[in-house]
């Protein structure tokens, strides 16, 4: 059973909740990283110059932890939100991350969950299916150069009182196959916002001269019945459409990283990757750098957004996203993570997530569209991808594929 985070000192726990910025929480397998407070904000740098900005920041840094934490938006031309925390704590093993100060909960809290007042699809499932059909027309047109595009839809949720990031993180943490995170976002109308999620996808980790990426593309819903569940995984592994979609992502990442590596490989090849609610095709990519001084942010700038969340070629896919999606993705399908002054860092793709803004939340799910996709199939896939977050919010997701 998870134990409370007793390693947070009494001074921090005693601060009024409204006096504290929302903390950054990053829970990977076996370790929880907590960044408390904000000493500085990096500024409004776009991804193209983020490596230079972070390097300049660390050169001028005179106090506080030598780490920046936060989120990068889907659109690499938009400002990132990275902050230098006052304190950073890393703890091994299982802990009750819901007890973290500033997340709107506590280890002994037994308050009832907020009552859901409304759940509004944006776009509706039928409208999303129409957008997929338009994208397929573009992909299948004679002479088409676009090979893949990723389209998303969202659910706008309103409750009778503010959502508790702490309670949501407790529920999401039950699935130990994902990285659970909460990260502050720029305030809107003087209200604190955060992005919370349970992502299965590693964009990039760098430690010294070693890098790892673990892209996912190609998905199928899991089932309660063991035999049916295994069949779903095997069908995904044998699917020509899904393997083609996955190969596009892996080849793109390999092509980008290869010039920087003395060795680059996919040791296990393409394998099934399971979360509590989804099967994915995944390929772990490992590399040894020629120049270990290059930072994790440098490589994130090269990779993001990958074909797993945007498409291929990137510019054509992004044009279609801008035309076919009725909202700005903001930090959905961006990246969340940390980097330090040595250039090390870990960044995950911000999927299976929700933006929290008081008693409002916006949940997101996306699907990769390639020749062979169907509008109905992509509606089913996005409905399945909503499931992890809907379960955390206590919402029955069955009606959102209609």
C-alpha cells in the first residue's frame, strides 16, 4: 500500500494552499519527482531557441536547484512554460502522490468527488468522423505527399466545485505502466491552471551520452476478458495498417537522431506495449551520442512534434490539423518533463491528459490517420483513449463514441 509523502516538511505542508504555486509532479516507474515553488520562469521562448535559452539560463543561475521543469506546447512556435523550482525532491518506491501540497487534496481527505454537471464533446463524434473522412480524402488523393495526420477531439467537463488534482493523480497512479504528471500552466484570468495526465509515451530521455526514445503508434482497446484481450493485442501486432503507421514514426525518429549518434538501434524491435486501458505498438530506440554536451532540450526541439502526434510530413499534417480541429491544442500533444544544467533530462509526450481550470476540465484524445483508416475506427480508438481519464473523473465514457 502506498505511504504518505512524509518527506515533505511541515513548513511546506503548513503554507496556505492559495499561497503556493501548483507543484510539478512527475511519477515514473519506481520514482516520484516533486518540484515545489517557483524561483524563476524561463520566459517565452519557442522550441527552436529553447536549447539556447536553457543554456543561457543555467550559465547565469546563481541560486536554487539547477533544473527546469514544465511543459512544451504542441505548436513549437508557441511559448513553452518552464520554471525553476525552489526545491526538488526525488523519492524511490511507492508513495501517495495525492498528499502533495498544492494539488487540492491531502492524505486524510475523504471529501466526496466533485459532482459532474456537464460533459460536452468538442467536436461531437460525428463531426470528428467527418474530419477523418476529409483527411482520408487528402491522404488518398492522386499524387498525395501527406502520409499521415493525427486528429484529436476533446471533452469539456464542468463540475459543481473545483477538481482536485491530488485525487485525480491518486486514481491515475493505479496504472503503474504510465508516467503520471501534473504541471502548472500559464495563469488565465488570474486563475491557476495545470495539465494532469498519465502518459505511456517517452519522447526522449538523456543521461550523459546515452539517449532513449520509446514512440508509440498503432493502438487498440483492451478488454476485461483475458482471451479477448490477448486476441486484440495480437490483431494489433499483425495489423498491416497499424504497423505501417508505427514504422513511419520510428523511421522519422531514427532519421533525425542518426547524425548525432555513434550507435543507434532498436534492440527489441516493435513490441506490444500495454497500459490498463490500451494496447500500443511500441519501439524502444537507444543511442550513444557523438557529443554528450548536447542537451535533452536540443533533441526534443528536433523531434517534437513527432509523427505520433502530428503526422508526416510535419508541415502538411499540421496544416490539416489547423483546418480540421476546432480548437487550439495548447499543451495537449506537447511534452512534459525536466532538464538540468548538465544537459540531462526526461520528456514524455503529453497525451492521456486533461487541462484543469478550477471546476472546468478539458480532456483530449487523438488518433493517427493513414490510408486504410476508417472514420468509425478512429472514433472507437479515441473513445478508448479517453477511458483512463474518464475513469479518473468518475465519468461513464460509453456514450462518447456515438
